[in-house]
């Protein structure tokens, strides 16, 4: 543990924040000096937000897998790095010490190398939550390949688009994945995704569910067979490749306000330092503690707070394959008791779904090991905040509400557990190094108490560097709304003390159960159904998911007398094109969409109707056909 930069008092927090603003280069170079470098950097920071071009620790050479593994071997080689809990509570879990994890990562790096993977190649990873997923990430990093993890809930079509966008040449997958009562045939989905693909050369398949799979000669190989070859060769070490600070470490696709998902690109050194610094400071991790982040590694939270943050800090990270409600709603609590979990980091949607079962599943579970609770992914409502704090934390654990994004690489605004005060439904204060500002619609920076759009005016090490294959898109999406500012896409409120409350997206992006889904992407998928003329999607408040998906659809196909059947067909179309996570909750058939004379859909009205309003819809006079509003209201679901 690098207590040297672990903040331990409110005064230290203030000091660090001040120093990070006054002399960011000195501040970050002191922190960076605690990592393992193959060559020290020449310059700490070089940046401009116009291009944008952001470079941290240029000239430095390192490998993140070495920082996550090798450098801990002497001090804590036999201590657990990863604890793994299977989907089925009857299946034994696994423990991998730092020595064992290092060994397995080296073995798998050999497998990658033997199969032709080289520095800079894009490797798509589509596996469930098993230790091999973490091993695959670290082995890619070790060999200098850029990983692109795709969440198991995405469809073959969505995978195909991502493979093509990244020109991926390798895939690491499994026969299947267990999640709750279901198993998902991952390899079969990959086979479909590869039908029209011409970049992928090899698919490495891990055995997990024993689901029958087709193995194509010359393309598909079994993980276990490949490992046997490395064993036969005497398990040689695999020296970590020397990477530049700014070499891309991974791509992670995320939805935005246009139809096409974008590949957010993260760097090596800056991302590593940010994941590590935020992990140690927000959760106040202490040696020997067990950190349980319930996210999926298919999302950024899993990248930063199951793998890179904890492992770079020499921590013990618990990884869980299943879901909170299977075999019953006591599963999380059982795991916390079994592994004496100290830090629990989960999403509001999980808390709300467990709240629905009341406190019965918590009865008889010993949660006394818990010391810190965390929340991420969406605004946490006060009711869920209090329930989590009271029923799970027994009013004894600080609760950190952590605001951040795929693009930020790690936590940006959050209280620090036990160090800075928490406040229900408020993310509170920015971390050192995070220079937040609030702007109004015109881009004017607001002072003091304010409400507006959340922007960031100075680079931090973990920020995205580009969007894969299309740098102009990165500029357009994040740096063009307001000159010289990174625009988050979120709205916020700031109080007189400088605390922030995040109020949600101000662009056309929904947050459904903590998953980001762009309405344009959803509309494209719905419009792909042969009978759909046009559609518009908005979010509406949903008790468990936070936001639900409400689709207004102009339908002109057959079966128009069987509305429910058509709804199912549309849902199926969305499932095929994006994945089951994006299926609409409500589909209302409409004769038209409320458009202005210039043809722009007035989403504000659609949102109000979806939220259940029948009056106060705002100004409707600019609509081409104001009478449509009554028709929409009457048909509201
Ligand atoms: C939302 C997840 C309120 C926000 C790490 C952001 C939050 C988007 C919080 C990023 C929070 C995340 N309070 N809103 N504590 N955390 N968000 O990229 O709208 O999957 O822009 O990253 O989630 O989602 P992403």
C-alpha cells in the first residue's frame, strides 16, 4: 500500500486539492514516482483541449501488468489478489495469490504470443465474470495488445459492429457464461458476430459451461489446450513489454447521443495512476481488507475497481460471477459474510432491486466486517441511500457516492470514506486533480451556488485520449460544446460549500440500470423493424432501473390489430441489434411524432407524457400539429 499519497484527514484532502491545482505537475510526479517505471518520464503534462491532445508522463516507459503483479511479488506474493465467487453457491470458489495470478498471466501472455498477438493489436474479450477474464486483461496489457471488453449482454450484431470499428484481430471468449438461472452461449454468439467479419484471425475459447460449441479448424483454439503447450515448454516467464506512457491500454465502447457507439481510448500510465489513486483514496483501502466491487468487467467500473485499481495497489479484490437475486435475494449478503468483505461497491439499481425484498434476506447475515459502502453508475435516490446505509452498513459505514464516467477512467467527484463528509444523494466534493466547473447553456461559467452543466477545465491523468479511429468525434462529442472545457453530458447542482449533486444526463443518453444507452442507437434499432415508419425514445422514472425506456412508434406494418405481438417483435429486433439490456419497457403506437416546423422532434413533450403528465407540457405552439399532443396523452401507457 502506498500510504504516501493516501489522504488521511480532511486537512490533507484540502492540501492535496490545493496543491493539485497550484502545481499539478509536481503533485502528479510525486505520486507517479511510487510506481514501477522502466524509464522515467521526460515531461509530466502536455495538453490542449482544442485538438484535444493530452499527454501525461511522456517519455516514460512502463507496463501496467508489472505494476499490478510483479512489483507485489516480493512483499505480498502469497497474499490473495483475486477471490472468486461462482454463480452457483454450491460451486467452490477460487483464490489466486499474487504469485499465482502472475504465473497465470505469464502463461496466457505466452498463449497470446504463440497465436500471433502483437503489441498494438486489438483483442476483443467476451467472457463471463471468471478469473480468466482478469487474466486475459492483464495478459493483453503485458504483451502490449489493446483490449476491448464487450459486456456479455450485447448481441452478435453489436459485437460485430465493435469488432469492425476496432479492426480486432483476436477474440477471447468462452463456451458460455453462467448468470443466475441462465447460461449464455457466448461462443455461438461470437460465431454469429463473425459471419461477415474479415479481420479476426483467431478465437481463443475457455471452457466454462460445457455448452457444445463449433470449433472451426485454423481459427478456433481452446484456452486449456494452448495452456498445455506452455506447460510442456516448461512455463517460461513472460517479461512485460516496455510500453510508452501514452500507448493505448484499452478501448471500451460506450453509447452517446449519436447512433453509433464510440470506442473510448485510455492510456497506460495516466489511467494506471488514476485508477490506483482514486481506489486508495475514495475507499481508503487498508492492507488486508477485502474489496468487493459488484460491477461487471464489461463496464468501466469493473476495469478500474475490480482489476487495475485494486491490483495496482496490492489489494485483495473479490470477483462475483452471478447476480444479486439468485438463488435468492440474500446472495450479496451471504458473500459479504463468507469472505468477510470490508468494502462493498455496488450500483443504485442493485440496491433498489434488493430493497424490494425488504430486510428478510439480510436477517441472520453477519455483515460486521463491512467498513465502507460505495455507490456508482447513476444518481442514488435518498430512499435507497438511507436503506443501504442503515440496513447494510448498520449506520456504521461511511457511504461514498462516486460520480464518474467511462471517459474519466476513474472516480471524479466523491466523498472520501471517513475523511470527507457524506451527504445523501450528493456526490459531494471533487477529488484532488479534478477541476470541475458549472456552465450555463451559453457556456458561461457560473460561480458559487449554481445549477447547470458539469464541465472539467483541466486534464487529469485518467481522462480519455481519443475515440478509436475517429479523433474528430472525440473533439466533437466532448470538447466542442464549450471552448476549452471537457463537457460531461451531465447536469448538476452545486451548493455554497462546493458540494456537487449530479442530476443526470442532459443529452439524449439514458441510464437504464446503470447502463448507458443512447436514444439514437435505440431508435435506429427500432426503425430497423420492417413495419416501423419512425420512432422516438425517451426515458421515464423507473422504480428499480432508475430510468425505463419509453418508445413512441409509428407503425405501418401487418398485424396492426395485434399490438402486443408487434411490441414483442420490436423488442426482439432491439435484442438482436443491440442486446436484451436495451429492450423498451413501454411501446406506445402513435399516428405521428410532435415535430416543430423545422422537423425537430420535441422530446421535452414526449418525456413529460412518458412521465405521466397530462397538463403543464410547456409551450406546444411551435408544433406543426398541436392537436397530436392530446392523441399522445390519451394513448399514454
Ligand atoms: C451517471 C459509470 C449520478 C452519469 C462509472 C454519468 C452517476 C454516467 C454517478 C456514466 C453518480 C455515474 N451519481 N450519476 N454517482 N455515477 N453516473 O460511462 O450520468 O457507464 O455520465 O460510467 O453515469 O456512465 P458510465
